[in-house]
C-alpha cells in the first residue's frame, strides 16, 4: 500500500491547526521518533505533529484520511515490538502534550485521563487519594498510559491484579476519518451491545487514536513484603511458581530471573550502589511480593511460601519489609532489559504459556538456543506464565543473526502455541512479530481481523505495516 508524500501545502494545513511550534520537521527530532526500544530498527516520519486536544486530532485525521497520508500514533516510545515506528513514513502523531489527569473520582474509584500521562505519575496521583492502579510495566517511570492501553500492557503485578484490559471502563477515540466515538460506560457492569472498548485495547493504534481513558481503581494496599528466593536450579525455580500458587497464596508479584539476568542488572546498577553478589551456585531467583493491610498476615503468607518451596531450595531467603530495601530489589528486576541490551545487539521474545508449562518452556528455549547457536537470557512474570527471552547476537555472524535466529524464534513460538500459549503476552505484535502471526491464527481468523481493521480504517492510514504479515 502506498501513501501520499507530505508536501508544503500539507504542512501549511498542519501549521494552521496546531501552530508552527507543534509541527516538527527538524531532522534530529525526526530521528528521535524513528525508533522505539525495539532492537535497532529505525524508520523516519516525514513530520511530527504534537496535538494538545481531541479537536486537533479530529481535524488532522480527517485531513490525512482525505489526502491518503498515513499516521502512526506515538506514546513515550518505550515499546518493544516496533508499534510506534512510522514504518511507512507520513505523520508521527506524538501524544506527549495530551498529558492531563482530568478527574480522580474518589467516590466511585475511577480516574479519567488523557493518554500522554506517564503511568507512574498516574499511579502516584491516585495513591495520594488512597486508590490503586496496579498495572505497572517495567517502564512505568517513562511510558504513557495511552501506550499501555494500545498494547494491553501487563507487568509484574498481573498475577494478582490482571492487565490493562481489566481496568479500562471506557474510551474516547478518534477514527481514521475524524469521527469522535465514546465507548463503554462508567459502570462496572455493561452488557449493552458489542464491546468496542476492549476491541480498541491492545489494537496497537491500528483501529483508532485514543484521546481519553476511564480506568477502574481499587483501594491501595497499605503493606507489602518482598521475598528474594535463590535457587541452584532454574528448573526448580520455575517449578516453585505453581507450588506456591497451589498453597492458596496469590502473590501480588511472582518474578523469575535467571542468574545471568540478575548478574547483568546488578553490574549495570553498580555505580548507583544497587548491587548484589550472585554466588556461583545460584542459577535463578524468584522475586515474590505479597501485599495487603496487615503485616502479620503477610508474614504468615511468607511462611507458607517458604514451607511450600522447602524441597526445591535450601538457600537463605531474604525478606524485605522496608520500602528502601524493596525498591532496591525491584530496581534490579526492572532494569534487566536495559542492562541486557547495553551488552549486545538483541531480539526480545515475549512468550506466555499456562503456568504449569513454564519449566518445559525454559528448557525448550535453552535447547533451541543450543541448536541454532545463540545465547539467551530469560526473565519475566512467572506468576502468569510470561517469559521474556532475550536473544543475544554475541559471537554470531550477520548471516547467522539474520538467517538462523528467526528459525529458532519460530520453533520457540511453535512450541508455545502447541502448549496452549501465545507469541505476545504484553509487548504486542507491531512490526517485529507480524511474520509469526500465522503460527497463532488460521487464515480465516486473520481475514476476520483484517475485516475489522477495514471497517474502522478503510484506507488503512492508521499505523500501517503492523500486526499482519505482508
């Protein structure tokens, strides 16, 4: 599909709508918006537009639709599947100025927000009111809530609290032709018509531009304990996940980190005094958090967990009650992705399987890595079966990287789907995973989804080149 090249008359129109300061063609800024955090991919937009309100987006999309100009919505650029990369050029619709929390409804436990609000800032704002938005991707200190909705983000606390889709009550969206639609309600129940809200959640900016979000909140848990549990066997660490959950304790987070992941993040943070020594015998860690409102109850749960896994590890378990200690451990976990990419060109595979399959998945990943000659570093949200597999280029030739690694990724995905899982848990499909979509869906299912895309966006101007195979 080809799109119109942006001309001076188009820039003149955008300037009229947004003002000259918010129509950007500076090469350095275009470069910044040419990539996200996905590998080393880069595709330049022709112009960056920075709208401030829905009416501006409405006019921009109406014009672009009429003139066959493609538009790629962009949040903070923290994505890991190439979803925000302007693959076909055109407009990079940068949402950073749509950054207002509109209303926190303390009576009904809800917040209405624009999409450009940083997720952690939203969490802090509602926490001041005693409320809790628990979805916390690793990049929560920089990612936007609109991007989280577009990708149906998860994070460490999904095991107890779910993902973004479990908190979105309603949306304001702008369709490709400029029509403004409101979806959902502010009630907790809604059995009225098709659920357009949750069709938009996770649609990666291919169906509409999100301009306002209504989120459900819950009471903020006042107490937390964080356990760091070492294992001399990766397999035992993954087996421990189901053992813990079978005891009736639902942790607020249950994270897996293999030795190399923890070691790299620790080295990465060493200068900031966030460092732990990883003994040679230790092959993996589980980071287990429990939360609630009574410290004694949490210590009882910690004892249940310790007893449950006693046959799988004899190592000393560290229990952090003070926030400062917890923050240190969480920082080590949250920077793993950044630490890994500092040392090598990499590809990240975002797999998810039923929890009981996690030990088999980890073993299969390592086996496939040996087969194709690549090294992997694994970590992730073990409590919901989500394993992040970082594949490193270290020691591989360019030909091996381009020809052999995709074969290995395909085999990993085939195993995941055979086991009842899927190829993306929280990062989306975007640009880098789209060729693997036929592993998951039949031709009929893919065609049905493409038909939905065609209804929302008949000219295909919204985030073209994403999700579906070429």
